[in-house]
C-alpha cells in the first residue's frame, strides 16, 4: 500500500486548520463544501466556502481546500479507501517533527473530521475530473506570441534592407510530469489564420457538446 512519507510544507497549514478549527465552524465548512459546485479549481471552491462561512478567512479556506484536494488526488491515484488514508495521514502527522501537526490527544477528532471531508461527493468528482484532465504525457500550461520584423538585405549588405517580413514566434509552455517545459514555433500571417480557425472550431464543438450535456442534465466542469 502507498504510504505518506511526509507532509509537504504547502499542505501543513490546511491540516492544522482542520485540527484546530472550532466545531461549529467545521460543521459550517463541511456544509459549504458539500454544496459547492463541482470544479477542480481549488481557489474557486475556497472562495465559495469563505463567502458562506464567515468565521473562516479566504486564506484559511484556500489552505484547507488545497490540502483536502491533494488527499483526494492521493487517494484516487493509489486507489485507497478513506479509512486507510486517514489512518496513514494521522500516523505520519504523529511522527512528524513539526509539533503543530501532531494531533496528540485530538487524534480521534482529527480522524473523524478528515473522514467526513474525504467523503464529500462533489470533491470526489472534482478530484477525478482533475486526474482525467492531466492524465496525459504533456499538459498545456501557458502560451505567448512574440512578433518582430525580419529585414531582407540585397547583395550589398551595407545598404538598407530591400524588404522585410513580419514574423511571429509562438511559445507553448507545458507540463511533463513534474517538469515545466516549452517549445517555439514560427508563424506567418497565414499560420495565424489557420490557428485561429482551429481554435474557433474547437470552441464551437465544445459549445455543441455543452448543449448535449445540458439536455442530459450532466454538468460540465
């Protein structure tokens, strides 16, 4: 069985929040998460939660949601049941050198809270959607187009350019597992038109599928 070797620093604050939050606030948090719109955008979920739970700041909501999302992903990736994951998580926290992470006498309460947080259907759906979205060797990250003029010189190089070309350089950044990589492609005006047509066609097909899913009452994320 997969084990949690250590708690990444970025998730510690969220787990501490789950451990220390007042019971009434936790119940409000649980209720808000249960009724949140399914989405793999953790910041959108946190914003929705913070708007409903006035005792939790947006920053705290973001840390909790991010930590919980990571556990859903871990659970689905390794095909773990909730109970096993919660026990594994609690044991790792108990063994941590970070005193703030140790549930100590509140281990039972922490396990109960985590079990509830990891059994929310909308978050489970969001986690599976996220997994499908990035279940590819390369995942798009960002893009930018650089435009410049390329002068064309005649046989006399000391003379001014005789003509010029407007050229574009398309940079695409992508994720390959944990690495961020990029590549460049040169474009002319015709290439840009082709690219725009392909993007417009993709958007049109997405809208068509949206109509089909709406008719079937299946939400698109």
